[in-house]
């Protein structure tokens, strides 16, 4: 088939259960494959990694005039990006000081145990709604200082924002963009309002820390506070849910590996890394070159849209032996699941704690369980890919 239609075929909902053959086709046609809409799709590990580290690549949608407002730091370039990232990652590091996220381990175990109480033999449960979604939501609410009861409210905003941020062939997104803008404003207003309630009366949460910062040099503007809080709330749960769900699905599809993990639970941290490679929650990220650049012999013009298929890089046989094999003990596993370069996910340590706790606690239940549907129904999103439901019979 025509390699210029690969992006359209990958993002087509029909490909959601298994986009990996299309990624193989992309790498065969690559490393750089121009698409019918003018964008450049890249699916090979070394090219993706190099571009994620290339200062000529912009993450900022204003580079192409796509939006007028200042985006969250996920989509800013240095030096603006660096300042906000540093301010917003204090609870996550530095590693030599006691990290707030490490102190949440006990709490994460407790939430996990509570959720598993309803898992009785003979019952059918939905891994997404009953387990993989409530866990990270509860954790990020606690960390940010957002009332857990408000979940139905921010879930609707989050759905709209995630839909607007999805990767799709160009000129196909006006409606989602409008709904996304509306949701971004409402969600930002809601979070700024919560933060304002803590001014002068701080709790041990991030919103409190943001509004009560004594050093003027470290203070966020109201717009920055809104964008940053929205980013953290969404990034904190929309991805981790997929890691836990994809992980459960993968283990149920590989009963011999599931048994092995039950016998050797010390393999769990490496199994989680392998899941981030084999079934990553984030499949693609977009970038825009500030200048004309040459990638493996192809000239990509300034301001073109470049889509890096991280999930394809994770299956590149030039980088990983037998990339289509799920191997929980895989050595040298530098996957692209958390990205790389200046935007490398700093929620990684928290996501790892959550996924290890969740899958570790789930292992005994998965032993006798079976999938009700395989493949399960998937979420619409191609960039943040994962099942919408994962019904299993215990
Ligand atoms: C399994 C779970 C997660 C996955 C797979 C994931 C994946 C990613 C990826 C691929 C990026 C890089 C995006 C790019 O380069 O364009 C990223 C950035 C980011 N992630 Fe995560 N993430 C996860 C969990 C979290 C959590 C729990 C948090 C926060 C509580 C978080 C916060 C962030 C932030 C703030 C950024 C932007 C960093 C920057 O621009 O400097 N993530 N994440």
C-alpha cells in the first residue's frame, strides 16, 4: 500500500487494537516517510531519539502559528520550558532529597488494596473502571490537592483536551480544537480557584506550594499556574491508566510470563519497563523544526509537521532483539515510553511506583482470570492508546 497514507491508516480507529504491523511497514518505508497531508512520519529508533535531543526541533505549536496562547511546558521550548519544568518538578526530585512521590508508596499500596477488595472469584470486573483508572486519579488528586469527588467534573474536561491533542492527519480537527480550548479554560479556571483557596492556608499539596511560593523569582503567573496544573492533572492519570491496563492485557495474553512473574516477583520492575516498550501508553509526539534539517538523507523543511512514532521506535529490530516478543527480563531496555531529551517525562518515577504496585497486587488475581473479549474495546485516541474497557472473568 501507499506509504503516504500510513498516518491516516495508523490513526484510523480500526487500527487501534494492533497498529504494530503498520509501524513495521513505516520502518520498512523509512526512516522518514512523507505523508499525503505534507507531514513527515518517523518510526525508527535512532532517528526518533536523535530528533528528541535536537535543539533545532520545537515542541511549541506557536512555531507553526497553530495556537495563540502560551501552551503548558510540555509544548514549550527552552529557556521558557526549562524554567517552568524546574518549578513544577520539585516534588518529583531531585533524587538526593526525600522525594514527595517516594513518600506516597505506602498510600499507593493502600489505595490498591482497597480497590482490590471487590475482586472476588467468579465475578466479572472491568480492569479500567474498577482498578486502572481510579488508582492514578486518586494519586494525582492527592499530590496536586484536587478533591477526588470532583472527578466527574474534570473527567469531561480531560476527555475533551485529550481528544484535541490527538495526532491525526491535518485539516481534520476544528471541532475538537474548539471543545479543547473551552475545556482548557474551564479546567484552568477551576484549578486556579482551588489554588487560591489555599493562599495563606497551605496544605501539603502542589497547588498550595504554587500559590504560597515566597520567592518572587519562583512564582508562576496565573496563566502559567492554570496551564501547569491542567498538564499535571491530565498527564498524571491519562497515561498511567493505559500502562496498568495494557500491562494486565499483555500478562493475560502471555500466561507463561504471568506465571513466571508470580514465581519471581523481583522481576516486576523490569517487566514494567518492558511494558513501556512493548505496549507504551504514548504512541506518538509531534515536533516542528525551526530550520531546514536533514534526517537520514531526507530534507525536512522548516516549520513542517514532524510526527515521531515512539511506539514504532520501541519495536525497531535495529535497536531491540526480537522486538515483537514480550520479555519481562529484557536486558538493555532503553525504551522511548517516557520520551527522551528535554521533555523526558518526570512523572516516570511516580508512574513506575503505581504500575509496580498495581500489577504486583493484581498478579494473584490474574492467575485464574480470563479475558472476556480479545481484543477489548479501545479508546478513540491514537496518541494515548489503550483499552476503554478490559472486562475479565475472575
Ligand atoms: C505510564 C505513565 C506515563 C507515560 C507513559 C508518560 C509519558 C510521557 C512522555 C512520552 C512524555 C514526553 C512528551 C514529549 O516529548 O512530547 C511525557 C512528558 C511529561 N509527563 Fe509523562 N508519562 C506518564 C506519567 C506521568 C505522570 C504520572 C506525570 C505527573 C504526575 C507525568 C507528567 C509529565 C510531564 C509534566 C511531562 C512534560 C515534561 C516536559 O515537557 O519537560 N507523566 N510523559
